[in-house]
């Protein structure tokens, strides 16, 4: 994609922290030594404090409060702790941008992550990679805001319909924030299946072969936008989802209406 290659010329990319580099490396290991993850996180006291706060959020429904990193590992699980740590690292290196409401932005990122994890569990896809892909997918807009700040008012133009941001970005730039984040994830050496999910998330049925994780992230993003901005019933929310993608993912609309989680449960705490 020549437009994307040109876009990345002279962009000051965020520097991924050392702890994040170590955690990304463990994502490529089939057997993850707990001590490797624990040692990486324990070197950053601020990150440990964030993890304890995140682990105590309502969505985990723990029977008692988490007081330490070891508590979090024992009660939330190694994979989930690593995922939360990576998300907190990513949030820490991206700066807020003029024209983008930071509170709304990070709530949408958390809600997308939450819905992606929920859908992944339903469909038998890796739930931690789904959560992380859902969390990362919006971050590309912050890079766009750095390189082309004059476009943000058009990208964020109201009224804002679910998915309209991506179509506006493609019209203005020739690509969307999802491809921007995919390229950044590629450079940061995230696993290829996570890169592919980000790369295809804005229009998953257009890519062959179909990337299920990209499809899940797309649906999750729409559900997050609908839940945070429209406040409609579950039936109305599911009716807005693209039917071709629902068929590709083999999602049953009736089941989704009956089981759709409330968006509030995903945004009770921030990674920032």
C-alpha cells in the first residue's frame, strides 16, 4: 500500500518500552514461563500499580481484592495479566491529540477490547489476543493526528455513525487507522496473526482468506461505538451489524441479543 508507506515517512513513532518488548516476545512462545512475565512487570512499579487497579475492576468479579502482582497472577491468570500489562504500556506511550476527546477515546478502546474478548470466547478464538487487538485498533488515529492534524476535524465530524470514522479515513488518506496500527504492530514485532487482525479489521470481508480475528475486532468496534454513543436496546444494536460479516463469523443474531453485555462493564476502569 504505497499511500501507507508514504504516510510513515518522517513520522515520529512511539518508542515501545523495554518491559513491553519483553512481554511481546513472550507472545511468540508456546510455553510462557511465569517467572519471565513476572520479572518483566516487576521492574516497573507504576505498571504494577496499574495492574492491581485493573485486576480489581468489576469485570473480573473477584472474590477478594488484589493487593500485589502475585495476587493478580494467581487470581486473574498469567495470560490476562500479560495482556493488561501490554495495554497499559501502549496507553502510556501514546499522547492525547487535539480534536480527539481523550476520555471518549480510551473508553472506546476499552469497550472494543471487552467486546472482542467476549466474542472470541463465544467463537473459540484466543481471548487474550482478541482483547489486545480490540484495545490496539483505535490507536492508529493518534498517529494520524500527529502526521495529519488538519484531517482530524473531518475524521471526527458529527453525526458519528458506527464505522463512519474508518470510511472517512479511507476517503481522506487511502487507508484507515487500523492499517496504521497494523504497520506499527508489525514494526514492534507483535505476532503475525495479531498484525493481520488489525490490518483487516476495518473491512474484514474484503480480504481473502477471511481473518476471523479481524472480523471479531470489527464487530467489537461497532458494538463499542453503538453502546457508548447511541444507548439503544440490544436488539437495535445487533440489527446495525453488517449481515455479511455476521454470516462469515457464524454469529446468531438472536443469541447475541439475548446475551449482549452492557458496555458499562468494560469501561469501569481505565488503563491510563
